[in-house]
């Protein structure tokens, strides 16, 4: 934890060396992913089927979008957003509410996402104006938010004849329609953080807030943007969740929180901020989403999934940390 | 939170008695004590005499004891600056392993010893990842959390005889159950033990060299390293301590509940750390907090939950209370000059 | 600083004021009958099994002039055991309870027996507790047989795959319901090959059963005619959705349990039917036993699922029949107005 803090006062590494570092992470993750696919194919040649493709891509949809939201918080130095699933559920519930009110599709989508954004704004107010650490803020609002959702909504049913349900089962260009938000957000985030001025400000604030401030970047503005942005992305995941789950229950967030953080950490995002690649995150989500499907092909029960994911995560963060320590030592 | 008890004490001799009380009340512990007084007062009016019966004390303190034991051991890792998120899952693993062995006709003491060793083993894996390889504690112990939850489930479904149809283990160990339910007059024995543990730990943290070293490592690792402390070893042992506490807690739960639910300790890492933070620890920075404060943090939540329970109010209110109390306490701490975010 | 000082003084003052008030507020009346409910805490279900209180038990108690007290077991074992002590402390005359972590029920039973508090348990049997609920095995078999008939009609008893969406945490209830459905299915179609049955953990929730089912379908890529059975409606709807997600060449049919997702107009098109338990209205049945206990004429102990104190009639419905049945929110409001009826008598199609 002290490493987490002391890192902030180091000058961020030059962008070129960071790029090659990300490339290495991406290649390693890609290698592991391909290795998993290859041994699955050797195990059973029918692993490469349209159904497997469907299973893996559908596994990616929600976790992928949430992971981008979480990655956005991490890379910007917000440590973690432990309430991102609450953003998701707020949006899911509001999607149903707005649909029942008869809103048209664009208004419904924007409305639901904005409701999630409002929750993010609440988080960011606590972070920026009360100066409470984001990890504590989102821990608390995650707790309280779950309780409030349970009292306000209890459960909501999605009409299976609605476009929302269709969206959850349809395909677009051979991929699930619900897969595209993640793909587009990945590309968007990649270019945003790499090439846009505003995006680089997030990286600067995440890597070294003090020098970023000295450069004239408003920390407050960046923090508010971070948490509202993450909640908005969580809101997008919420609409997908409504499409996948005709009965929305407030406790569903618990199934996503840990895999999402795992994906972000596995992708090499530094929890100290300022470091991380959204392309690597995409590969990380893909790899983690392939594990449960592959397990079934190996005849293992799905309960092995969490066990294996957990220990992959420990090994990955250990190797990653060791690599950095060695690189610094050189 | 930011002020430590020894600092407070050194100023006290200059102040009159009234000022002393005032001063301690305006401190971090005081906020909780005032809060506690308010809740107990409300309970006294609203619930009535029942608040102060020995049975109600048993209800509050008897059920507080096990989380308190787990929390006190986990506070070592907080103090050393390495948060251990795997404690809740470790509690479940401990309960399941212990029950698995006991239902398999292993002697209870042997089963307990094996369980502790298993948990220490996983604690050591945490330690290797964090201390030897330098992994981020949140990331590494989160992985451990996920992994151990899965493992508890796997072991639970592996038991012979039940096939894979159930993962619920029902098991009454009479001796252990009697121990967890025992009372000396109105005080639950388990709570007395937990409280002794708080005092002993407080003593270790405040007055022994080892305790100071742990705080030093958590507070400023660079300075601690310069001062020649074995920072790595201290961090490693603090992670073992939290694993040990979780293993004890899990087995005590088996005794108290008469079963080993795989879902045991779900979200416990968050509820316990929220309580410890209310009591003055920080999951973001080592070196702050003390066991007495941690105890008060757990106590105030338990007392509030007891008020909600006794009035038969909507129990969903408790989560919302914990969330807001955490924010308020941390905010007050920042106003007093504690760690502000930027 | 001065603000803090005054606050501290005020607090002390308020606290000492409390101390003065206590003795005056404790004039207790003669003991009334006190009905207590320990809610199940399952999100998405109304009534005694759910999270948000049991209006039926409350209305019934009010009508009889009883005291009423309610806590939630929150699907959490330590909470459920603590609640048992709370019930003792509250000096309850009788307890209605649903505990989703039945492995600790013996411990709870011990505490309540010591305090001589009679217990009515919903759906999960425990020796010494009045069993009120569905015949889980019977309901399972009935649902399985109904699905079997459809499979016989449409697929000539030759489905490619039968998905069993279990909820292992529910223990014996799961084995009876899901296992019962398999038995019922086999009673109509006895020749389905053993290898076609695939059991998995669906946790009784769409968010879990759906991805798990997708993976199993992927591992059986040639299977296109999919039958789904499970512990409850949510556990069955998840796999049905999974099949639709993987492509239009899939044909899936499912039959649920508990009826939580079959009523109303928002029903999964592949959920062909379910067995309505009217979970939210269980407490309407409980008063039969409670009234007897209140008159100090406690009925004979019948604590088994086979030998229940009160048998809740399962109401097997096809999706078409269920269209006219309103959703649980509407049903529970109607019942709360007149708790002397049962939801079965009001809504189950003849």
C-alpha cells in the first residue's frame, strides 16, 4: 500500500517506454489466451464452434463494459470504484421504469445512463468537496446504495417482447449486439487516452497529481469527470444487463464486482494510477471470459471457475510486480 | 485517527478534569462514544428496559465477539500497511475445512490444527505475492478472496456421502458450541476473551518494540527501512496474523452456528474494514489506528443493529447506516486534520 | 472549538435526560399473543420469504389483536442464528420462519425449543417445527411430467439435452424440486439417455444460470433441442435465454418451479409453464395453526414434508393459463385485504 502512495511522487515514465511495456503485457496476455484456446482444441476438437464463440462473446459483454469503467477510474488515480455495480443497477432499473413510462429508445438510453451518472456525481462530490478518499467513498456508497436499491425497487421485470430483450439476444455483424458497446468503448478509450489532450490529462493526474496540478490541470474537474465518467459507463453496462436479465434484482452486482476488478488488475493497470492499456484490458476480459467455457470442455464443474480465476490473478500480479521491480533495478 | 493515544496522554496533565473529558470527547474516539451514547439513549427510550437486560448484552456482545477476534488480527495487517481483503473468504474456508475434517472422523483438536495450518499456508501465499514479489496488496488479496471462495465451495461439495447434491454442512460439536455460548454472569466468555485480546493487542501496539515496528513499517516504510527494521518480515507476519485470526473465527463460527455454510463471511472483508475504519484505522495507509478504536467501531455498528432488531425495523437500514456512518466519521477526521484526499 | 464544546455538553445533557425518562416508559400491559416472523431475505420475492416484510402475517395478526414482530434472516447463517436469540428475547408466542441456510436449523431449533416457542417453517422441514409448504418432491414431479408431455408431443421424447439448473445452496429443497422434475420427466419419457442430463449450479438466479448454461451449450454444440428444469423459475429462464442468445437454430422449452416468473404479461416465451406456489401468500395458511396455538390447543406435531402441518396446494399452470393471473405485487395486496382466503382459492385456474 505504501508503494501505492510513494509511486505518485515519481516522474511518470516516458510515453514511448510505456507503450512498449503495454505491448509486452498485451502480447503475454494474448499468448496465454491463445494457449488456453489451443489446449482446449487439443482436448476437444469441437471447441472451435459457433456456440463456443457465442458463449465467450456473451460472457464478455457486461464484464467488459464495467471493466472499462473501472479501468478509467484506476488509470486516473481514483484507486477503485467499489460502487460501479450500483451505477449499473440504477441504470438497469431506470431502463425498465422508463420503458414502462413509454419513453422512446434514445431518450430511454440517455435517461438511464444519466441516472447512473447522477450517482457518480454524488460519489465525486464526496471525493472532491469533502476530500474523502475514493476507495472509502465508493465502499460506503456501494453499501448504502445496495440497501437503497433493495428498498426502492426490490425487483423489476423486463418485458420479453420489448426491444430491450431483443437487444440481449440479437446479433450484429456476426457478434452479439451487446458485445459492440464494449468493443467501441475499448477503441474509444484507447484513442482518448493516447491522443486526446483531455485524455492525457487523466493520465497525468493519475500518474502524478502534484505535477499535474503544477501544470495547471484542475484536479477537481478531473476527479468529477472520472467518477461521473465511470458511472456513465456503468450505466451503459446497466442497459446490457437489463437486456440479459428479465428479472433484475438488486443483489446481482455481487456477481460482477470481483471479476471486473480482476480483469483490470490482470490487464496490468497500476492501482497507483497513470498506467494501463485498454487494449490489454480487452484481451484480459477475453481471456477471463474464455476460462469458464473451457472448463466445461475439460469436464470440470463451473465451481472451479472462481478458484482458478483467483489464483491466476495472484500469479499475474506477482509476476507483473516482479517485472517492474526488476526493470527499475536495472 | 491522526492523533495517537500517547500524544493525547502527554498533554493531559496540563488540563483540568472537565477539559480532559471535553478534549477526549472531541477526539476521534469521542465521536464514537458520543454516537454510542446517543444510540443507547435512543434505545433506552424507544425499546425500554430490554436494552439493559443481560440477555440483550449477550445478543450484542456474544455475536460481536467472533468478528472482533477476526478484526483484531486483521488490524495487524492494516497497521503494517498491507490490507488483506481475503479474510472473509478465509473464514469460510476455515469453517468448511474444519467441518469437512470433523465429519470425516478426524479428532477435533487435530482438525483445528490442520485448519490453522491450511489457512496460514494461504496467508503465506499472500505474503509471498505481496512481500517477495511486491504485488499490490489489494490486487493480490482480492485474487485470494476469489480463489478461496471457490475452494470452499469445491471442498464443501467434495464430501463423501452427499455426492454433489448439497454444499451445506450441518455439524454440531457440543464442546465447542458450549464454549461459544458460555457466559460468566452476564458477560459472554467469548466476548471476554475477545476483549482481553483487544487489551493485549493494544498493549503490544502501544508499548512493545514489536508494536512500534509494525506501526513504523505501515507509517513510513522508507524511514523504517533506513532505521534498519526488517520491514519485509513484519509485513509477512502481519499477513499471517490476519489469516490466523480468520481461521480461528471460522472454527468458532462452526461451533456457534452448528454448521459450516459456504457463504459464511460474505462481504465480511468490507463490513469489518468499514468498522475498523470507523474506529480509526485506514485501509489506505498503515501506521494509524488502535485496537480500542477498532473495538468501538465494531461496537457502534452492533449496537445500532441491535436497536433496529429490537424495534423490528427494516433490517436493510443497517447497511445504509454503516455506509453513512463511515462517510461521516472519515469526514470528521479530515476536518480534524486527518488524511484528506488531495 | 466552541461549537464542539457546546455539542459535547448538550450530548451529556441529553444522555442524562434519557436516564430520567426510562423508568416512566416501562409500564407493561398483560402479555398479549405475539406473532413473530423471521423473513427469508430472498431478493425479488414478496412475503415471508422475501426482503420487504410480510403484509399477510401482519394483517392477520392485526385482525386478531396480536402483537407483531419481524426480522430478516437475510440468507445469512450467523444472522439467522442471532435472530433465534432475538425471538427468544422478544418473548414471541409463535414464530414463522424461512431460513435459506438450513444447515444451521438444528441450532436454531435448539434455542427456540429451550424457550418453548413453537415454530412454523416454510418449505424447509426441521424436526419439531410445523411444516407449512409445498410438497417439494410432488411439485417437482408434477412440473417434470408436464414438461415431459410437451417433449413427447413436440420432440417424440428425444431432446438433445436436458439442463438441470440446480441451486445447491438450498440443500434438500433443491434435490427434491430439481431431482423431482427429472423423475417426473422420466415418468413420461423413460428412454432419455442418462448422458443427456447435464446438472450445473444456477443458484436460482438468472445472472448465474444464464452464463453457466451458455457454456454447457457450447460444450455440446450439436444439441439443439434443449429441455430445461430447475429449482425455480429464475433458474430455468436463465438457460432458456442462453439458448436464444446462442442462435435461432436452438429450440428450448422449460418448466419452472415456484411460479415467480410465470404470471402476468412479462413471461419468457420459452417458459412453457410453472408450478405456482403463491409464495407471497404462505402466511394465509399459517393462521390455521397459529389460531390453535393461541387457544393453547397446539395441534399435533407434523414436521415432515411428507406429513405436513399445512400442505400448500401447488398450482401447476401452463403459460397460457398464467396469462390471466396477475403478478405477485397485485396478488399480495388483494390477499392482505382479506387474509382469510388463500391465493390458491382466488387465482388458481380450475
